C-alpha cells in the first residue's frame, strides 16, 4: 500500500506539474513583456514569487522534495519557473504515453477475456492467449520505461527546486549571521531578565527578612530584660530568611536538575505550585544541561503565571523528546486572553530563543491557554 500511495502522489504531482508548465509557457511572453515595463515589473515579480511558492509546495507535498526557502527572490523564482517548463511538459508526455499504453493493454485483455473481436486498423482479429503473450513482453518493458521516466521527471523536479530555489552560500551565511545576532541579543536580554529577577527576589524577600532579623537583635541588645523573647523571634526570622534564600536559589537553578534530572525537577514544580499540576514526562534519556534548564524554567514560569493571572483550577504539563527536539507543553484551564508580548511570556520567549528554540502561545479569550516550546536537544 505504501508503494501505491507513493506512486499515486507522484502521478498527481506530475499531472499538476504538466498543467502548470503549460500555463507557465502561455504566461512566459506576457511576463517577459511586463518585466520590461517599469510600471508592470513589480506585479510580474510578485506573480513569479507566488507561482514559485505554489510549485515548491507541489514538489514538497507530492514529489517528496526537500530544501529551499519558503519564499525566493523574484529573480530566482522566475528563473526556476522558466527552467521547470521542459520538466513539466516531459512529465505530461510520459503520463500520456503511460495512459495510452494502459488503455491499449486493457482493450486487448478485455477482448481476450470476453471473446469479442478486436478491431485493428483494417481487419477484425480474435484475441487469443498467444496474442496476449506476444504483446505482454514488450508491454512490460514499455511499462517499466514509462515508470522509470516518471520517476526521472520527479527527480528532475526535485533537483530543479533544490538548485534554483535554495539560497546561495553567501545568502545562507548572511542568514546565519542574522540568526546569531538575534540569538546573541536574546541571550543578553535573557541574562538581564534573570539578573533583574534575582535582584527583585533578594530585595523583596531575603533582604527584608535579614533587616527584620537585624532589628530584633538590636532590640535584644538594647533591652536585656526582653532578650530571651527577642532572640526567639530572631531565630524564627533567621529560619524564614533561610527558607526564602533556598526558594530564591531554587528559582535560579534547582539542584534537582543535576541530581535527579528534568522529571524530578518538574515534580518539585508541581509540589510547590498552589494549584494541581499534572506532569507527563516521556524522556528516553536526559537532554543536555542547558536544554534541561530552559525547559524547567519555561514550565516553572508558565505554572506561576497560570496560578497568578489565569484563575486556573489545574495545569497539565507534557514533556517528550522526539526527532531531536524536546517538546514542552503547558496547558491550563484558566480564562485565557494571555498576551504573548507581556513581560512574563516575552521573557520566556527570549529565553527559548537564546537556546535556538521555538516558543508559541495559544490563549483565546475564555481559555484554555497553551504554552508550547520546542528545543533542539540532538
């Protein structure tokens, strides 16, 4: 069945390719004239880019092509459309011959099976088993040649798409430089966000606890008669400061990521959350340390945001690895309407972007809100 589906897709791709090649041949002269007229040139270039995008999709979906950008430059798109016209017309010719041979073979077999006389060019003949055997050998050879020709045209289409629509080496390098610059900016922004968060946690939490501790010890020194009670209060304040300091340390980087792995660290997120969190973690092996840290941070912050802002009653977290990617999904049943450009989600996006990952938020009004992240971990 897989072979039948593959050949069905190839046949459909060649049929569409032949039709589009004929249409492109008819459009060649008007487009060439339009390119010479300054007022019409932009429209002709846009048409070429759109037609090249359609051909790219046809080759990718039906003929199995890979590689090449989703949108090519106008010059590259027009060059590709002109170069693929012979391939498309040849594919149509091969399919026409294949169809004609199939009809001819079916007619002979039908006449032989039913015993009817087969009308030749000038005379009527009775088809016998010997006649069928005589035609079957060259028919099988021609069928093989037709299928090989169809496969060759499909390979030609894929090669043209890859060679003519794929970016040049200079363009790939320029695009990579842009990606590296964007990643660098994301890393700097993520580090700055982390520094501000740690500073805020220390200022609003640990620092306040230590100030209270210092005040209690100062009162104990000034009032010896109340020293015992004040020392007890100071001891309680010190315990609270230690708890707060451990929480800050956990929010920066939980030790469980190194000692127990990502699944254990995510369980600690569920334990600390103020609402039920269901964790489903499917990892055949532990991802790299930097990927674990980003995944944990995304889950932790998404759960925190759901608890604070969404009014959710529960959160479902799914983590799985497949095809060299770590896919993380956090879904809550809250009111929705989360703004992806808001401070918290924008910070998550920068953190994921710094790891060359992708970050998506789907939060329609009324919910639910789903935060999805893909991180390369191969």
